[in-house]
C-alpha cells in the first residue's frame, strides 16, 4: 500500500473528530472566539440541542471581508505568529482550526462587520467548500450560523445523545464561560424559548445567578497570592458539600480546565473536613504568567500542564486548607450578648444563668474533662455584663439526651454534637503535638498485656522507637503478645487495649512506615475517635463551656474527623418561624 497525502477536506474532518466531538464543543470554540474579539453581548440560539442549529451573534470587533475566507481556513489565526507566541498564549483560541473543522462537517454561514466597514459580509461553507463573500446586513460584530452538524459524517452523528442531553452540555458550556466573563452579557435560547439571560454584572452576582443562591450562601471567599501566582474565587463550606461533582469550576488565566493536579490539591485541602462520600464545590480563578503554563496539550484545550506543577499544587492546597482550617471567628457573632432574665419559679428552685466563662478558666476545666461531674464544682452563675465580648459559640444551657450540648449565642441556639466536637479537638491537638515532635506520654501504672497476631508482632518489632515517638511505648513479650507501657497523654482516658488494637489494625493493613508518613492523619483520627467523650456521659455546665471554648480555638472545628458536622446554628428567625411568631 502506497503512502499518499490526504485531501484537505478529509484532513479537516479528522481534525473535527478531535476538536468537535459534540455540539457543545463547537459552541465552546465559537464563544471563545467571540470573547477574544472583545464581545460584551453574546446571543446563542440552539435547535435540537445544537444538532440541528447553533447560531451565535456577538458585538465584537468583527472580521474584514478579505479575512472571512482565512477565518474558515485551517491553521489561520490572528492569535499567534511564532513559537514564542504559542509558549505564552493569553487568548482563549489560538490554533486556527476550529472554524475550518466545523465547516468540514456542517453547513456554516459566517457573517461579520468590522468597525470601519460600510456593511457586513457573509460567507457560506458546506462540507469544507467555501463560497464567495456577499454583502449582508448586520451591525458591528459577528454571527456564525452552524446547521446540520455532522451531516456528512453519519457515523459520528450516531454517537450523539438525545437532544436534551446535548442541550445540557451546551448550557453547561455557556454557564462556565459566563462565570469567568461576568462583564459580558449572555442570552441562551433553545428551540425558540429563552433559557438563560445574564446581563453584565459584578462577579459575585454572576456566581449567584449561575451557581445558585445555595452556593452563594454557603461559599467562602478565597484570595491568595504567591509571587506572580494568584488565586481568587469561592469554595463551599464543608457542611454544604454534596455527592455530585457538577459544581466544580476552575479557570486558569480565564480558561476552564479539568486538571488532575488541581483536583487533587483541592481534594487534599478538604480531606480533613469532608465526609468521604461527599465532594466539595468551588469556583476558582487561577492567574499566572502565560509562559508558565502549557495550554496546547489537548485538542479541546481543557487539559493543561504547569511548568512548576508541585509549586502550584502546594499553593492551592495551603491556600484552601488554611481557609477551611480557620477556627470559629469572633466576628461571626455580635460583640455582646445579654444573659436571659430569670424566670419566676413557684417552687423557688434556683435558676440557670449563662456562664461567663473566660478562655483561661475554660482551659482549666478542660484539663479535667472526662473525669466525671464530681471532679468539678460549678461556680456560682453570674449574669453576663451587657458589654462583655460574647464568644462565637455562646454559653452552654444544658445537655440533651447525653449526646448534644445546647448553647445560646447572639444569633440564637447552638446545638453541638459533643463526641464529634471533642474528637476534632483531640485530633488537632495530636497533629500539633506530632508536628512539634512533642507528644507527651502517660505511663500506665500497671502495663497492659494483650494477645495479638504473630504477624503484627513481627511487623512492629523493628519500629518500636517510631511508635514511641507518637506516645505508644510497647514491648514484645512473646511471639504473640505485647505489653502496653504508655499511651499518648492526650489519650490517657481512653481504653489502652482498644487504642493499641486500633494501632495494630492499621499496622496490619498499611505497615508501620507507611502508617507514620502517608496515613499519619488517618491514624490520629482513629485514635482521637477512641478517646473522645462518649455519648450518655453527663457533663457539667463548666465542662460544656470548656468544650465550646476549645472548639473556638481549634482549626476545622466545624466538622469531625470523618467530615460530619459538629454543630449547627438555629437562628432566632428560624425559631420564630417554627412557632409562627409574628404571623
């Protein structure tokens, strides 16, 4: 079989198979051209999910008559002229093959009027064959009308989904570009009905209109910079995460991307605060010098490559992880909160008042936590002065069913899962102690012996010093038994046998070396769970307040180690609505 050069039309059809896999891909290329042309208003009309028709009109700079044919020619572009231009691409489009690829598999009419032209010009293309431009009428800007996509490549058309599915992909393409271009208005019509209308607006308003009020209400603003690398946007609060991945939007220099490195960095940032079945939502904008990122990796231009991939990964991880790890801010609650007025009591029983417990006192009480109510004598309750600073989580009122702590703050009622909250507090203390290489151990009065699997004994034997570094002093007493001589001080009130078995179970699965490096946090989370205050354990008011103060001083205190929420706020408006007050 002899080698021969392929016809230009076939070359364009092959390229179309890479660039235009479905109507949404063609729409993306056209919209990016409009944005590169400086359009501030774009109208999109679709029929049958874009399969029958895609019509895009913009008010951009337009194309001159003599360049209409060039615009429909493969590898003709105004965006780059040399290799150095390619290595620092700042525009969305740059290859000059999208229009030619679309023209090879559809019936296309390109109508445009440049700023200094007396009238518009229109160019017809069908199956890659170009007609002669003819005069046309339209205001400044460009209209591209694409009909019967894949009409001459029926095999590819068979791979398309239903009209509804293809429209959903097109709509998502418009939403993504609208997020990163809030200064541009978008109108999307499908089968003659307007589906989306967005006016030029501030970024915050665009996020609300595209991602919804639920995202806006539960989002945290991100602003970070490191040299020329900048990050801005919003990430969802862990408690509002869902199982879907449809609200994950990342833009690099204005381009929507799906990058594994970025996804991994963000997943790691959420790892300590998100339940494993949930996914974070975010809308993030990364800005960096164009020459430090390669956008010419994939035909669809959604995959990229960073020159300093590790640096970008660490920057994203630390920026979001610090934000999610911030303790409850004092600014989250008003500066003062009044103590509730005593209620009349027929029996003359003593009335419970808000505990004005300061942080220093709270720490002292916390040191006695888990030792039982008899270890603490509650001080006389005093009214809270009107001008005192109220902590964000307020002051404890009572304990519910031995599981929840009820507290009052300026917003209303705070409900705390005491085990989950204590678990997070202990976990963060363990991490801090291990990072500082200062894990104090509590020596057991009488060593505890336990029988274990011979493989576990063989595994831990060479690593006893490493285990001692995290507070566990073990000694091998026989091929199938070990003695526990000390445990981490922070876990001193937990069952030493259960703690040791938890460690050995992790060792059996991952090995000591990997456990203390890659899975260190998972191990500490398991240990913290064993040592956290259990349900049905009675806490005194000082103990409850001490826990609240510790939560306020602890990073990521809004979620336990497994990603579940540790507390909820019930505002006065919500309570009033429940009881129909004011109606």
